[in-house]
C-alpha cells in the first residue's frame, strides 16, 4: 500500500473533529483548575505555614485552609510547631513499638566521653524539644538540625568533663541532665534558632566494654565496703545509745540520791535547830518531852519490861535467874 493510499483511507474515515474554540476552552479550564489547585494548601493543627515568594519570606499562616500565589510564585514550608521532637545521641531507634529496638552502630563517636578524672564513659542521651519560632528555625541558622545536634553534643561533653566517673555513672546523672538542659537552652537563645529545649534524659551510662569487668569488680568491692560500714553503723546504733542511756540513768539516780541525802540532812539540821530553840525556851519541858518520845520509840522494841520504883531497896526478887539464854 502506498503512502498516498493510506492517507486517503484515513481521510475517508468519518472521525468527528472538535471545533478549535472548544479545544481552547478545555485547555483554559484545565489550566485554571491547575492554578486554583496550586493556590490552595492546608496547614495541619500542629503546624505553621511559612510562605516564601521567590525564595523570600513574606508571611506565616495558621492551621486551616489557606491560599497562595499559584505555581512557583509562592512556596509553602510547613513547620511542626506543636509537635515534640527528639534527637538521639549515641544510639538510634530501629523500630518503635511495645518492644522498641535500638542500635548503636555508627554512634560510638557521639557516646564516648572523657570524665573530669580522666576516665572514659559511654553516655547515651535524648534531647526533646519544640520549635517555638518558625521563622528563626528556618532562616536564622543554616542546617539547623545538624547545628542543634552539634550544640547538644558539645554541651554534654562539657558537663560530663566536669564530673568524676562515679558521679556520671551513679548519683550525678540527674544533675548532669538538668545542667545540660540549661546550657543547651542558653546556646539556642544565643543562636536564635527558635528551639525550646524541654527535656534532656540520660538514656544509658556505662563504662566502655573494654573496662567493664574491672569496673564491675570495683563496684562489688565498693558495695561490700558499704555493706560492712552499714553493719558496723547498725551495731554502733544498737550498743552506743543503750550505753549512753544507762549512763544517763545512773547519773540521774546518783543526782536523785544526792538530792535526797542533802534534803534529809537539811531537814535534820533544821529539826535539831528547832529542838534546840525550844529547849532554850523551856529546858525542863523539852527534856521531859524528848525523854518520853525516846521511850515511845524504844519501849515497843523491848520484849521484857521491868519498871522499878525509886524507893525499891532490891531487885533480885524481880529477876528470873533460872531462865537460860534464848529461853523465856
């Protein structure tokens, strides 16, 4: 078949042709629809929209349906200002879930640190933060995420470098986290990167693997020392307070006895003085009263009593000479 014959056959087919004006209208509608679609965008509730016109910042849009110039005249960057973000140092989350999986592959350079007493420690931590100023976050600092990570690592190395290895591994962890948060926020304010640091958490702190056995032995020795100290302190608390209490009791008893003796002696002296004064006023009466009081105390103790008359010439009839010692 020749080329001309094929063209004649195609022309002979009754294919309907669209008018030129209708084609232009369809193209115009499509172009208009494209312009309208490219002019509408939605900002999520946790985001802010940063509008750039030819690469220059012009405004910030709030959550909801918004409009911009179509095509590439204006471009929108959405920044999650209400979402809490986090950066992990010394490890990375492989899979989050009920049993989250982590890995430290390629992260050893971040976690290996030198303490203030020239010991090594492996410190893994997490920084949680929010973006509070979208404009500063995007335009004040270049590569803001990488810069923020570098700032966090520098601050943590500074804080850990001022502590001993025992403080880093045990009692000083919370203090380190709090101080690192304060210093990191101060750096963020200085750089004006629009970030608010909400929390710094030391995820895991361990000695390097090469020295773990020796470190564990040192810990066991320290724990044994603490145990023995606690036992000795417990025994001390049992014995010493009891001895002190007994000593105080003895002292109090002695003081009470001394006070009793002094009071008795004082009372006896005052009584003797009173008797003497009474005796001076009436010697005969006082002498007779003292005599009767003395007899009243002595006579009840005497078993056999013999009362003699002053005019009695002999006493032998009154004595029972047949009684032996101890018999009545």
